[in-house]
């Protein structure tokens, strides 16, 4: 059986209140820092670098059971600067592409 993987899909929207010279997606770094912290504590593994895909930015986590991975995804969706509308996709490390699996709305988890 393949290892569980959760993709965290976040709408690729610029953060509000920034000047044109500012990096428009600071929430990407917020999420990366959050996930690396959890990885260092052994709670999850950051499976791969994030990817921009079809209007979302995807983060990949593994290394725990699906319930624990979804709990982390839910926490990501609640971070302060993260755009609303994030969702998770439950899949496995052997999936052939992005977004293939069971979609989970983070607000309901």
C-alpha cells in the first residue's frame, strides 16, 4: 500500500495591503515555515517543494496517517494571511498528477 499524501491547495491570490514592490504572496512563506516547523518536530514530512498549478499553490505533506495530515491541512487553512478557499486532496505518493484523489473542504474538517 502506498504512503498517504495530502495536497494542500491554496488559491493563488495576492495578499491585501501590499505595495506593488512587495512580494505579493507572503503567505506561501508563512505556510512553508509552518510546515518545516512541524517537520522538525516529527509531526509530518514535507513531501516535496510547493507547486503553482491551475490557479492554486499546492503544498505536499506525508509521514502520518490521513487524519493527522488533514488536521495539519486544516491548521494551514486557518493561518492569518492564507487566502480563504483552501482545500485538501487525499492521495498517495504514487499518484500520477495533482488533484487526483478525495477532495476535502478544510472548513468542514
